[in-house]
């Protein structure tokens, strides 16, 4: 593999400190990077699924509140909640 002399020296020193050959050290670095990349992709997919699931949960909860409270609901921005208005007949 071709690389700048400065990078070769840095990697060779790190390999020596780890007690392995330069080739083994480079293969280990590449393997770790490959695994990290795969893990990050899985995490990104899971984050997307969580966002979708949370949006569904919030939407379902809002629909249930609308059904339960009907037209007599009042939203309280300060408390970020709804309450049922009492009828005054």
C-alpha cells in the first residue's frame, strides 16, 4: 500500500507499540473502522424507527384526546396539557 512517509512512520510506531506488524496493525484499524461504520448505520436506522414510532404514539394520543374531550377541550399552553371544560347550564 502506498502512503506518505510521515503516515507510514506514525503507523509503524503505533504497530511497534502494540507489538504487531505494520500490516496487522493496518488491517486491525480497517476492520475496526468497518465495524464502526456498520454500527453507525444500524443506529441511524434505529433512530429513524424510533422517531416514526414516537410520532405515531403522539398522533394516536392526540386523536384519543380529541375523541375523549370532543369540542369542549381547552388547551393550556403553560402546562402543555388539555382539560375538559365544565358545562355551565
